[in-house]
């Protein structure tokens, strides 16, 4: 009896192995929405694609008819052995402060059955930082498809390609999330609720094309809330005339970003109580 049990156990393990090891191919059809805030919906559409591509053992084919536009109705999905994925976004609210975003993530299996998950986010930036987990949950619902494992540790010390910068970072005490997107854009989300658009530029690479230096720069109008380490009065008096905040990083051996941040710092010599200075920073990918 014991021998038979061992044989059956071995057969079960052998049969299950290809299901967990085989990569999953996902056809991405974009976002369906009738929201009037088209810029936000388009950015969400791009971040969903980035998040899908960042999931280990998932291969993504971009099936959007026009990547610059979103859909007004559910896409016409071509039947194949691939999983079709798209999201639906509805805005609920009358102004930016009360706006909520209802996101439904849909995965259509090869047998035509749709698996989904709906999440409500109280800001667009919560979509950016929370959507990946919901996407992984939806893909994990599909029968005979194992939930994607977490990404392996990032290769550092000259082993990071430019696309590896995309993702969620953290490390500064006054920030909630730092989201870097492919295409040279990103967002810094502060714990005080403020959000800053940033540009991302690779400033140096090695002979193999691996990133060695990165610059992240504030884009858009200044805001006193971008300086949470300053007394509020000093931030209000200094923000309007401040230069853009700039981070200059070197990629470390363990895949972190280490460098300096040029920003407003407390200054007893300034009439406003603040002046431009630099401070050391370290970002670590979450």
C-alpha cells in the first residue's frame, strides 16, 4: 500500500508541475470607460499594461486597436488559447475631492468564461499603487493557472535595464508611494495627500546597456505640500519661487537607487525660512 501511495503522489506532482511552470500569455485590450477625464483614464490604461508586463511568468500581447485611445464598450475578443484582459473604469463623484474610481478587472479564459474583481479607489493615485494586486488576483482565479509568483529580486550593480525602473518605490519618510512608469513618467504620492508628476531620465549606462545613473525631476506647478519636512509657513512662503525638485541617483549593487535630492530645506539665513539645498536619499523597489 505504501509503495502504491508513493507512486500516485509522484504522478500527481509530475502532472501538476507544467501548470505552475508554464508561462501565461495575456492579450491586453485596454480600458473601457465613459469618464470625461480622458487624461487620467489613458494614464490608467498605460499603467495596467506596465503592471501586467511586470508580473513574472506572464507574457503580454498588446491588442489595443489604438493605444492612444480608450474603449467605450467591451472589446471584441478573438478566441484563442490566450487569456484576454481588460479593465472597466467608472468615475463616481462631482469634484476631485469626492471622486471615487470603480475599477473592474476582467480576464476571459480560453473557454470564454470571464473572471473578474472590482475595487473602488478614492483617488487616481490609489489605482496606480493598488491595481497590480487586483490584477494578480484575477489571473489567479483562472482554472489550471497558478497565481503568478512575486518577481525575483532585481539585479543590481550594472544589471538593471531601463524597463526595470518601472514599478512602485519607497524610502523617503514623507512619501507614501513613488510610482515610476515606462516612457519616462511617474508620480510621487506624499503622506499628506499631495501628488507630484515627475519625469524619469536615464543619465548613464554601462557597456551592456544597464542603467547606472538616473534623474527624476518634478514636472508641473510648484506646491507647498511638496515640502512636508518644512514648517508650513516656510513652505507657503518659498514654494512659488522654488526650482523643480530633482533626484539624482546611482544604481546600487542590490538594485536600489541611492543619491541626492535637491529641494527646499530649512534655512535660518533665509527670510522665508527655507532655501535650496541637498539631502541624501535612498529608494528601494517594493
